[in-house]
C-alpha cells in the first residue's frame, strides 16, 4: 500500500518497501510466488510478484510525484528516474533468469513465454536456451522416477535417492526379482523430500549405509533443525559424511563425492567412473538440458565466488572429458558443449552484476538468501522450566565486524543487521511453568507467515501443556 498526497504544494508518496534509493528493492526472495496463468506453483515461481511490482510502480509514476518517502533508505528526490531505473533493473533480471532457466525443459516454451510477458511486457522478446545434447541412459544404470540404481557386474546395486513409496517399492521389486542381488548403499543427492522422503526406510530395509557430503549430512540426520523448502520429517541416523572430493571404490567403480550447491545449498553430486565407459556425474536437480534449476530463491542459491552455481560451473569444467550429467527428473543423460557452458557462466555473471545494482547491500546474497541468519536448531520442544541452548548462525560475510547489543526496545539477543558478523552465538530459552506470570515468560515467538506455500515460524515449539 502506498499513500499519495499534497504537502506544502508538493506531490509526495509514502511507498513502504516498494522502492529504495535510485531504484532498488530491499530483497528479492519476498517476490517468490505462484504464477497461476502459467500453471507455475509457488515453489517454481521465481520473481512471481515482480509483475505486480512493475504495475504498482507504473501507477505511482502516473501520479507525477515530486518526492518519495520510502520506509527504508534516503528520501527519493527524483521519483520518476528512480522508478524507471527500478523497472529496467527488474526486467533485466527476469530476462536474464529466463535465458538460462531449467523450467524451459520441464514446462516448455509456451508457459515460460507467459511468465516472461507478465514482467517484460506483451510481445517482448524472450530468449530461452536451446536444449543441449541428451541421449539414452547407459544400461548399467536403472532409472525409475527420481531414483537411479548403479549396477555392478556382480549384480550388486547402489541406490541414488529414494523420494517416495513408489521408488522404495521399485527398489524392493528389482531385488526380489533378482535384477539386482542386493543394495549395498544409498547416496542422497540433496535434502528435498522428493529425493529423501523414504531414504531412512530404504536404509532400514536393505540394511545399508546412507552417504552424503559433510556440508549437508547434519540436515539429513536432523531435518527439524533447519528451515528449508521440502525437507522430509524422516531423520536418517548415522549418515556417512564424505568430505568434498573424497573417493571410494565400490566393486569395479570409483565414486567421487562432491559438494555441489546448485538447485539448493544443501546439495551434493556423485562422479561415477566405470571401466570402458564414459563417466557419469549424478547432479541431483541442479541442471537440466535447458539450463540451471534456480527457480526457488528459498533454496539459497548463493552467488559467492565459491558457492552456488559459480562453484558448480567450476566443478563441471574440471570433469573428465565426455562426462555425462544425470538429473533424475530427466529420463536421459546430457552434457553441455563448451559454448553452452560458457553461455551459462556468462549469463550468471551478468545476473550477479544485475543483483548488485538491484539490491542495496554490499553483498547481494543478503537480498537473495532469506536464511542468512537463522536459529540452530530451528525447531525445539521444551518442557515447563526446562532450559535449552540454541545458536544464531550466519553464513554471509559482513563488513565492519560484529556487534550484538542490548536495547530496551529490542530483545536482548537482537543483532544489528548492518554490522553483525556472528557465526555461532548461543542463546538460552526457557518455557514458563504452569501458574507463572505470563508477562514474565522467557520464551520469544514471532508471528507466523506464509511464503511459497511453506509454513514459517519462530523458535521454540512449546511442549508439555497448553500455552
């Protein structure tokens, strides 16, 4: 909601967080939403609210303002120039996003064109990356839904992901029919439930270990400690946490485990080498033949030089010659040519530059990473009178050092967003007992809100009686 009026003969607008500075927005992740006209749900709706932002800005511009008073940042004394700049930056960002978008493979051109015209305008030129080379999956890999089974010459199998009952039943069936003698292990590419939901059950049934890289092994073991889209409720105990680059022999195969934060931050990949065969790199959901799977900002697609897709590009560049890629949502193996990979790298570098111009922070990751500061564990249960320590964890590097301070108007643990550099700050929580004064309650909670269809709530979950 914006308010427009006349004050001392000047047209002024009070615009909240609609616009900042010379044409910036406070963050990008708040714009994740469904795009119903393109049949795109909230999870896949990158910038789903940007079309509404542009519409609002155009309406505001038509009021011929002399000055804008935003909720944050300096007074805007050249409103039309700032509005035009913001619209241009938003459109540049969305045009760039579409050009490398994996949804072109999944949803096809018509739906992507609908998404694009909402932001870029009717009839706007929309560039979509053509599909790269994709061929039939090698016979030594059994594919079913979002799972794959690598089969050794002796008939043993190694399972990659198990996201549902159908996938588990399929794996049981191939063993029961003797197609595979036994499942020796499971590698979980990432923590989304369409890949992880039945991993615990599969490990218990086949009596085999579960592997992940060290960067997300704790998420697999303690999913309730994190807030991310699509986490399973089925915690997997005793995950074998493999260091990035660690190698393992499995029968005639050589496995190399990689931390591969593409589609989401908690993501790995597995390079598989088989004698007399082209290597295969299992990449989870991070790439498709039409580009990159960065359509959900809540997955934490960071743009650090050695994180996110920049890291993934480097790893793919270093793969053995003619390595095939496997995304288990794609019923093929595929690979990018040098020209196609250069295109993706170049466009992503452009995206980073656009984000730096669009967002007000010294590091654009603040504007795209909703979880740059978070509680660990995110969820916990307390009995009356029980104390529990939690941590505040931050991942983004902040300039200016650390500062946590007390202020009567803020909680004592409040951290100054602009200056803090906290990594593991411990807090103590206590649930009040029955009969205690509610005004003296020690626990803190914030309002519930929804975004992208996922419930967001604050610590703690209070147990042991009503509250």
